[in-house]
């Protein structure tokens, strides 16, 4: 009888409710992979109130020593975004990530009527006294804070994640949550499982990306082919790069060894996504045969009536010489590998797609418009060349 009622209840669920339940399960699996699911559930657990007339107090703020431990947390911003998207709607998460990215980068948050962005020049960290920061935001910018959505709400989310991260033991560089990074990767991740076995996607002939560690290249990613393991422990890979050559000006492609921890699958081509590119958005630039992390400084639209695709002025916050004005075809969203099975595009995009896919279409209409604009630009260039 119970099984019958459960089946009837499942039949009565709408498609929206089924999709919502599926998202809840998916986000729960992601939190487990991050090593923070148990801590997150504890923060959400509601204890009986001592008195109905008194609001339930939240967890006590972290001490200076506890917050100092979080300074060792690896890739905390990426982990925060994965946690955040399991806590609130996509629209809410997009807005929070925009504001948090501005706070973390030191660019500051623009407020209506403000003389300059709030906290300009101050790069907020997960180890900061965020409770004090929120109190200061309330006192200094309360009237300009758009109901709390620009400062108090994003900082409040950071405070909650601060508790989750500390409770999970994620502050230590050698903690289980930080070292179990085959499930969440974004620089410093490892394609090895906790048992030491290589990830399923790391097979001979696989197309991979290598995070470079040399001075002047650190943090950039270059494509390569995985040739096999160079050690019995299967922690060092033998690779042949797709574009890098053994000698400058030569044709023989470079073959070398690299730690498996610096590898990830080759991401898909992303189509129809550039409408969300605007000043301050972090993305990656195809530069000198590799992908480099950059920030959009300005979006430029071609003059009418000639038209054509938009151009984006981007720059690297790490390498001053890495800057360019390019079309969307030379850019891509920042992508994080989750569970070793799917990609998560960081804010303001937030979509997911499967590992192994050749391409992912974020917006079919936008992809078609981009293709038409590119074709028109090529035809105009060809016509100008023939006229000359």
C-alpha cells in the first residue's frame, strides 16, 4: 500500500517539481564531492527555539585563529560558487557571484550615488572578519546598498560559507576536503581518485589541458595528448603538446612529463554565450597557443550600419603584457571540473555540461546570431580586400 501511494505521488508531480528534486539531488552530490555536505547540512539544521518570541541566534563568529586557518583553503572561491548554486536560485547566485567577484578582486562594488566603488582597493578574502565587514557595510553604505543586494546579502553568503568551510576542515592545505580534489578541480586539482587510481577520462590518446607551472606561464593552460603514465604510481603523465614545439621555430611537437594533478580533460567549445560578457567578468583568452585567465575591461560594438560581431578588450591581472581586443571566438568562460564528469561554468554563466562533449550551446539563438555576424564580417573583409 505504501509503495502504491509513493508511485501515485510520483505520478502527480509536475515536470517542474521533478526537475527541482533532481537539482536538489545533484547539488547534494556536488557538496559531498566538495567535502562540505555534512557541514552545510549542519548549518541548515534548525534547532528548537528556546522562546517563540526570540529569534534563533546563528552560529558564533569564527575567532581570529579559526579564520586564519581558512587562509590556507585552496580554490575557495570556486568551492564557494559550487556551494552557493546549491543554496539559491540561478538568478540569485549570479548576482551574488558578481558582487563577490568584485569584492575579492579589489575592484569594489559600484553603488548608486556613491563617489567611488565600495571597498575599492581592498581584496576581500575568506579569512577576513566578514561579520565586521558586514557591520561596516551597513553603517557606511546602508542607504546606498539597494536593499542589501549589493553588499550585505553577498557578504552574508560569504559568512555562511565561512562557517561551512571551517566546519568541513577545509581550511587546512592537507585536509581531506582540500586534498580530495578529483571531484572539484580548478587549478591544483588532481585526476586521481582517493584510492590512488587514475580518473576514468585519463586514458592513452586522450586530449587534455595542462596547467603550466613555469615562471611567466603559471596558471595558463595548454592542450596536449596523454601518452601514458611515466611512473608506477600513475601520478606523472607523459604528454605531447598540441601546439608547443621542442625548439622555437621547429615543427616537432614538445614531449615532456607533468604531474597528473595539473591535468584535466579538454573542455568543449562553448557557443552562444558572449552576451553575458561585460566589464569585470572573468573569462579565458586564447593567447600564444594557450588559454590565459583574463578580465573583460570593455565591450565594443562596431559602428552602424556596417555592424559585425562585438569586440572585447581584456587583460590579465597577473601578467601585464597579456592584453588584447578580440572577438568572442578567442574567449571562453572559466570552467571548473566537478566529479570528473561535468563542467561548471563560473559566474555569470553558471551552466553545466558533460565531460567529453565536443561543444555546448548556451543559447541557440545567440549562437546563430554570432555565426551570422562572423560570416558578414568575413564577407566584408573579403570585399574590402578585393577592392584594394
